[in-house]
C-alpha cells in the first residue's frame, strides 16, 4: 500500500538539511530503485522552486510499504530526523487516484 510521509521542519532548518541531504537522498534513491517511490520533495518556504536562504518548511514522500508500521519505521530512520531537521512527521495511508 502507498503511504504519505508529511514532515514539518524546525525553524531555520536549512543548514541541518544541507548536512544530512546526501544520506537522505540515498534512502529515497533506494526506494526509487526498488520501484516503490511515487514522489518526494521539499516544501519551499517561499513561492519559488529555489527559495535560497528562506529554505524549506517540510517534505512530502509518497511511497509503497508493506504496512503503516513499516512506513513509520522508515520515516523514523530518516537522516533528517537524526539531524534535527524535522519538528514533526506524520505518516498516513494514501490512495493514488489521479493521474
């Protein structure tokens, strides 16, 4: 089943994001390589794809996992969690309708 992993950043998270980004992306690339990743990306703090110093306010990942517990465990092991980037992470089942 698909799960949406919605993460909210702490204030001024940009430096923390940058330091943990290579490990964070490597995990997402593994999901992609396993054909389990639907989409993933950060939420810019400004109305721009490149928010610069404003940074990001969170992230969204939609991916396939065996269970809600497995999705939560994967989210809990994110390098951004360990680096203190995220203030809150919510994982919910997701039903893909369109496109």
